[in-house]
C-alpha cells in the first residue's frame, strides 16, 4: 500500500468527506443551541499536613515528612470526601431544601409533583432522620426505595452528583479544592459548602473517636503492664525472703573464695604428710629391731604423756579448723605444742644408755616428725570436711541463682514492655491534643456562568465526524486486497504482465475503433491494444495459435479477443478468431459465423470442403460439450496445422479456468496463452490452483492482461 493511493481514495470520496461533517455541524448546532449555561463554584480546605507550624510537637524533630507519605495522606482525604455516605448527606440536604423551600434548585420532576402534603411531610421526616444518623436509604425497603426514586427523578442521587463533582489537591500546596458544576449558581455553591462541612465534621469525629479509642486502649494496656511488672517484682522479693537470700552474687563469691583457701591448705598438708613419711622411713631404716625394742621399753611411760598431749592437740586443731581458723584458738594451740615438745625432750633425757646412745638424736627427731605428721593428717580430714560443707552450701546456691535470674529476666521484659507502652501512650496522648484539624478557608459562592462551549462542541462535532470518515476510509483502504494496478497483479501471482486495458465509458463499438471520428474517445484503449499486440508478437516468435483465458467468467476475454483480431487485421494480417467457450458463446451470438467448431473439427470431408479461406470467425453451437468430445486430439492437431497454413494468427477464446478441463483442452493446442484479469477484484483461495496451473505451462504462458483499469492512471 502506498500513501499516495490513500490520498487518491480520499479525493475520490471528497464529496462524502464534505457532506457528512457539514451535516454533523448543522445537527450539532440545533442540539446545543438550547443548552443551559453552566455555573461552577469552588471552595478550599486547609489540611495542615505540610504546615510546619502545626507539627512543632511531632515526635520527629526534623519535620521533614516524606513526599510519598504526604501524597498518601492527601489521597486518603480525597477518597474520604468521595464516600457514598458524604455524598448522600448532600443529597438529603438538597431534597430537603426543595421540599421545604418555595423556590427549588431544579424544576420539579413528575414524581415530585405527584406527592401530596402527607407524603412530603413523611419524606421530610425520613430524610432528616437519615441525615442525622448518616445512614443510606435501603433498596430493599419499599418506603425508602421510593425516596431513592425521588432523588433519582430530581437528579440528586449519589451517581448524578458525582458526575459534576471535582475534588483534587492544588498542585503541591496544603489545600484541597472542591468544585461543582450545574445549571444553577446557587445549587453549585450549596453542594460544595454542604459537602465540605459534612466532610470536616465526619473526619473530625472519626479522628477524635480513633484517638480516644487509642488513648483508652493504651491506658488500659499501661495498667496491665504495670501490674504485671509489680507482680514479677513481688514474686522475686518473696522468693529471696523465703530462702534467706540477701545478695546471691556476693554470697556465692565469698563461699567460692573460702573453698579456694581450703583447697590450698589441704594441698599443703598433703605435701607435708608425704615429706614427713619419707623422713620417718629414713630414720627407721637406721634402727634394727633390738634397738627399737630397747628404746620402747625405756620410754614407754613418757610416751604415754606424749600421746595424751597429742590427742588434746588434735581436738584443739579440729576446733580451730571448724571455726574457720579463729585467731582466738591460736594461743592455746601454741601452748599445747610447746608442752608436747617439752615432753618429747624429757623422753629423750630419760633414755637408758647403752652402746647405741649415739642414735638418741635420731629417736628424738623421729618422735617429733611422727607428731607433726599426725597433726598434718588430722588437719587434712578437718579441711576435707570443711570443703564438703562449703561445696554443699555452694551447690545449694545454684538453683537459687537460676530461679533468681529467671525472675530478673521476666522483670526486665515486663519493664521494657511497660516503658514501650508508656512512651506510646505519652506520644499518642500528645498527638491527640495537637492532631490535624481541617478548616474550610474559602467558602463556595455563586459565580458567573462559564464561557459557552456551544461553538466548541459544534466544531468538535465536525472534526469528529470528519475524522470518523477518514478512519473508515482508511480501514477500507487498509483491508482492501483487491488488485487495482498491474504491479499489484504481478506481486500477487508472481507471473509476468504483458499489458492492461482501461475502462471505456459507454458502449464499446469495436467496428469504429479505428474510425477518425472516434479517435479521441478510443485513443487510449486503441494504444493499449496495440501495446498488447506487440507483446504478443514478441512472445509468439513466429508461432500462430494464441489462447485467451481467465480465472472466472466475465473478466473481459471476449473484448480482448475481438480487439486483438481487429488490431491484427489493421496490419494486414489474416486472422482467425475461434469462439471456444461452449458455456457462453458470446462471439458466436454476436457475429453469427458460418463455420462452427462442432462441424469443422469432426472427421468429415464435407465439413472440410465447406470451410472457406475467407472465413475469419469460427463459432460454436454451445451446450455441455468439450473440445476433445468433438474429436480426438490427433485429428484436432491436424486441423490446426491446416489452419496455420491458411492464417497468419489464430486467436482462441477459451472458457475460464474455473471450468477445469474445458479450458485446459483448448490450451493444449495453443502456442502461447494469455490470461485476462478484471481490476478491483481479489484473488480468492480457490483460484490459487488455477494460478499454479498457469505457472506450470512450461513457458507457454505469455502473461496477464489487467482489464478495466483506471483510465486516469494510463497516460502517454
């Protein structure tokens, strides 16, 4: 498709493009001339959302509110104002005004005029009740549904009011603009003011109620968290009192320190015992049995005193250890130790001398070491008992510590929850005191009528109708697959083209085609026929039989065949025109020939003698018959060979390819074939096989002739 062709289509339908918009403009003029004037009233509401002076006590000291959050708040306010509940409030006020005031905002509807006084009083009472309660009328209640019908009849219903109601934010300001358009200036101002007042009251009441509910909820939650914290604290106190816990951490630390001291002393005593045992063993090794017997017999009395002193020292040492090494017992231990040492010395002095008296010092040392060793061993037992007692006390503190930590953890959680709720309570309480308060800063007042849009509507109607016509024509042009030009036919069929013929206005008289008086009228057609004749000669290259066919009936084969015959006769060619279309023998009916196909192509000598060399048209009798049914192929070829001897060119008009074999039988005997296609027609799918047949004619297909083209495009 080319854009130039589309403009040519528009120019072709220029009258349509002028008449339809003109009619639309005239109709629009009569439709809009009686339109009422429009009145718009506007009001502004200050929200305080981006007013910094009203956010001094906000929790965020920066005061830099996010743009997205601000946009959400304004969107929320605008959607609240569009609620059906608030629009219904305006509807109730409008209908109540018309019911109670002598001058209504709109002309009374038929339903309104049909109401009697009692019905009006009932309507006023019910509308007032619904207005005070902010309730909607029920469609399921017959009485209330009737009032809904009354609102719709006066066009005061919610859907009608929304059509002319405009609510938006003034750019990036703190204000919301509300405007309404109607036929009455008082009505526009009344709707805007009532809606703004109802919106502010509704929003203020809703916000105040929400804030009160939030504060009350947080207050109750704060009491609950405080009681929970006190309960956890009292439980910990009672547990400490019951188990005698003052400071669990200090107590456990003190016991642990004592355990470490006793462990050190126990290890030291164990080392002393080991060393004393080793020393005593060395001394024993120096005495034989006889010497020990002598010594024991001599000092048995003194040894008894030493043993008694040792027992007393053991008892006193045990008291000293159990008392936690009380310094008051230390002098008694030292005194008893001195006494024991004196007794040991006395024992040494009383030895009975014998030849072995050189070992007296060893005996003395042994006794001293044995006493010291025994003291160390007994102290180990005392220290172990004390360690066991300390470990028992320490182990008793472990479950206490776990329980106390659990209580402390619960108290920490309860304390944190309490503080969080307390902060939230204080913040909410503060914000509720200084919450945003909406204010109507500009009331709606009746204003002058808006500039008339009648002329704009009329012009717009003309433009729309013109555009619609252009779109329709473009749709026709875009979806038009018909073949209008020779190039389109070549692209669609991928077959060559040898020429085209223009559309001739009026009747086509071929006998007068070359007359001087018709030269101007038929000049273009005659030149196109000459061009086709030349192309046919180039294709035939000395051959003489030309077949003319088409895809369907009435494509123009007869006109082309007769025109070519006349054209060849004008150049002194001896032409034979054969009417091979048995279904539609137009040439035979027009020329009334003397020789017919059924006679000539039969194997009959009489028919052959009857054929004259002066004959230039061979017709047929018509009917349901084919060429090969007239005679066999070989005989027909022989007849064509005879005709080639007599004529310079033989033109055969065959049936269309849609007749299947009737056309193809004629094409068997043609040297070249041309096909006629009528312009402004499409190629349906069922003709694709016929086009493929033409492609497969093995060089015998000369090309297309496009018939009935636009004569304005064919200029020389």
